[in-house]
C-alpha cells in the first residue's frame, strides 16, 4: 500500500519541489528592458549610406541628395560618387527625409536610430 501511495504522491511532491525551487513569482520580478549602450546614447550623429539610380536603374553619379528633418528643416546636401553612392552624417534618433530635389515631397523617410546604417533601397533621381 505504501508503494502505491508513493507512486501517486511522487508527481505532486516533484511539482512542489520544482515550484519552490524557482522562487515563485513576486511582484518584484519585472523583466528589464534592453538598454542602449552608453556609446550609442552619447552618439549625437550617425552615418547613413545609400545610393541613387536613374530611370534605367544605373547608378546616378554627381546627383545631389538632400536631407531634412520631418518638419522640413534642411540638414545637409551631398553628391553621389561615380557609382551613384553617397555617405552622409545625420543626427541620431531623428526622423529625416531624403530626396534628390530640394522642394520635393521626399523619396525616403526614416528614423535614424542610434547606429550607422545603409538604406535598404536606392533613391530614384528626379529629372
């Protein structure tokens, strides 16, 4: 009889030991949110790389790429190289708009984040 009782109670005893061993789940158990590194937080600007293509999908050299804040404040203008590529420094953690014409609605809008990045697609040069 005692063997049968032990077999019946064994899962309950094992479960209680497991629960007691994990420390429960008090209200102080709050998952910590990931934090940006101190270097990333201190970084005031990031590098942005991209490219510009023409209507034939070839790299558009010597094309002006303008960047402005989402509210319209002009930040910088750079020229593409011989392959249609550009590199610019933009403010970190800022919503920006990139375009190839000064007064255009913008070809790409993005948040710059805390680290340097490349655009996922090329801008199309406006004629």
